[in-house]
C-alpha cells in the first residue's frame, strides 16, 4: 500500500499525561540502549521530514538517557567538496555504527532523491539510480545485523509557517531559520512529488518507512518514541547476563556486597 502524506494531517493532540508518558518512554529507550551495548548490537535511526517538523526535539528526548559513548547524532547538510567528488553514499559509510553503537541521522542519504532532485543538484539519471543504490545500501546494513529504523515527520504548510514565525520571534531560535527554509517552502509541490516517489521506491521489507503526523509536537514525540522503542527492543535479546562471579566476589570483599 502506497504512503500518502495527506493521511497524516489531523494534528490530534496527545490524550494523556505527557510528562509521565515521556519519562516512561525515555526509561524504556534507556533499557533498549543498554541491551544494545551488552549484546554488541548496532542500529541506524533515520529522521526525515519537513523543515520545522520536530525532528530535533524528538532526537533530543530520545537520546536524553543514553550513554553518550555509544551513540552519535549526525546532522546532515550539504556535502563538502571532498564528499561531492565521491559517490554520494561515501560520506555515510564513514558514519555507520560499530558494535554496541546507535547512529542517528538528522536527514540522511535520502537527500539524493529529495533536495538533490528538486534543486537539480545532480543529473536526473543519478537521482533515479539513487533508489536502487539506497535500497542495496540499507539491505547490506540489515543483512549485516544492523537494525534500520526510518521515520518521516509530516506537517502541513500552515503548521510549518507558524513554527517558522515562532522561531523568528524568539532570539535564541532565530538561528534555526535560513534562506533554504523559504526556498524549500516555495517548491513544496515538487517536494511532495519527490517524497511520494521516495516512499514508493524505498519502503522495503528490510527498511520500511514509518510516517507520523507532526502537527501536534507532543503527540508526535510520543508516537515516534514509542515506535523507535519497539523497533530497538525487537532488534536485541531481552535477557541480560548475570553479574560476573569474580566481580561479585570482589564487591563482597571490598564493601560487603550482598546481592
């Protein structure tokens, strides 16, 4: 079934105790992260969506209880001259997670079939070939034991405009608004076509897309974090090993541990 973004525009608020639900989700995500570390697993989380859709806020809350030694957030912008001189996936290969790590991409390799397509930053043959290259790239990660979780946050034009206006009104947030936001806004129809083609071509069984209505920030945060928690939990064994008997003996001798 093809994904249609107009099905994610209700903007329904979160019905419940947001603070308590968020706290419980962050604890759940913390436990999932710990099991990744203990079992030596890897995961990739791709966050895509419109400007001001709320990706950063979700990432901030998702990682708040994670051990900073075992995850990395990559904000992806335009490629450098060195990166443009190589295959478009080259810069992402160098950011893939190792054992016990989670890599979070705030935008990703999907720039090839979105911004590079719409803004004519590469030839048509290149972005059309990009679909197969992306699918193969993600299949390689999945086949190698890395969980691939892909999220797209959708907001209406009215919601995006309000959030951009709010950012401009707050001195500490004005830096987030750039000319690129308005260039992208002017080509929303072209981006919608590119996004729907992206879903059609890259919503695979090994790396499916999960789309969320981002028009209510709180509801979107809870929905996305719940989805990511479920996917991370499913990708690692639930058991945790017993404490090392040698360490337990040392603890008993050192400070009378009785566990």
